[in-house]
């Protein structure tokens, strides 16, 4: 059985792939999202989400979390590609630097926050499989870093209710380092 290459579609915010075939796209040419408080990210997806893995390239300024402190029923992993970050994990704070890898098995309370003197770039990968087991617990350390909820919730729309909707955007020149 052969899997076909799918063409990339040009949008006003960058390239996307729609379908189940294979493709190659440069992150700088892909469609991005401006998540405001949560930085910029590219997930390489078109109209349909990837079925098995979510993959994001995140650009964070110091103090910007990737999202809200949470745990879920599936694995998530993070690789700091450049800059510095803080890992908030199970009521602990750990400093991260370029090429530090973080593995979060199912059920691990966690979040990544940009730190240091400039932007950081983080590759985030998570298994897909629905929202069963997703929880945003109350954690004072996460609240202190702008990544926590005041009361535990289980739905993303509740955890992110106080923040503006994320907008699509083009890649912002200089956001990703040349390695």
C-alpha cells in the first residue's frame, strides 16, 4: 500500500495541509497562531487535526506559558530548542535550557513557561485521544506564573475563559533561531 503526498494549500496566514497523505512544510511558511498571553505557535495542521499526535512549535517571551497548568490521560513531551523556560510540574519548579527534554506520562500535572532574557522556542508533542481525563487543578505556583486556574475545571473553554480567542497569523520574521 502506498501513501500519497498531499498538496499544501496557501492561506492568507501561511501554508496548510488538508488530508491524510504525507507532506513537508517549513515552520516559517506554515500557518501560525497568536495566542496572546500564551505566545505564538504553529501546529502544522489544516482543516483536520492530526489523528494520533499533536505537534506544536511554540515561541514564548519570558513569562508566557504555553497553556494552562493541567494533566491529561495521554503522554505529552517537550523539547526546549532555544532559550530558557521554567517547568511547573507536580508542585515543583525546574529551570530548563536549550535541549532539555521533558517527559510527562499520563496524569502528570505540568506546564512550560518562558523565562530568561529573551524568547524561547519549545517543541511540544502530545498523544491524541479525546478529552477524557483532562483536568486543570488549582496550583498556587501555576497561578503565580499566570498559568493557573482559581477553581478546578475539566473543560478547556472554562480554563481559558478569561483570555481572548487565539488568532491566526503569519510567521513573524526572526521568531525562530537559525541553528
